[in-house]
C-alpha cells in the first residue's frame, strides 16, 4: 500500500514495462519524469531512492519513487539468479520517462 502524490493526472499516462536484471547487474543512477510504482516479479533487488536507506526487495514486494526522485542504487542482489521488475511510470504524455543522473 502506498499513498500517491497530490497531482492532477490530466494529460498524464502510465507506462508499464518489465525490467530484467541479469545476475550481478548494477544499474546507473537515474530519475523518472513522474512517479513510479515498482513490483518485484522474480528474484531480489536492492534499491536506494533519493538519500533514503538502501533496501532489499524480494519477489512480491513493491517500492515507490516519488516525482523528481533519484534512483541512486538499482541492482540485482544475486550474482547467480536473475531478477525481474514490473515498473509502472506515471508521467505527463510525451515526457522522456528515464534520464541518467
């Protein structure tokens, strides 16, 4: 369960996609145009969002990125097993969804 930001969603859309992490994968810091709900479908991932604590999420767990947040750490917790996420990015239509930091 996650409270959502107080934003007007007129002219917004949601983009849902799978994000596959190979064993040992480490992503680059990035941010998104709006807010993001991430659900771990498979494996275990480590995430750190905008100065918060680094946390580990297992299959069946969810995390949230607020508008303007920097996804500082994004990695597969396992060196031997893949991981897969479902990322739902809510942003204004036509926005660049992901930008490296």
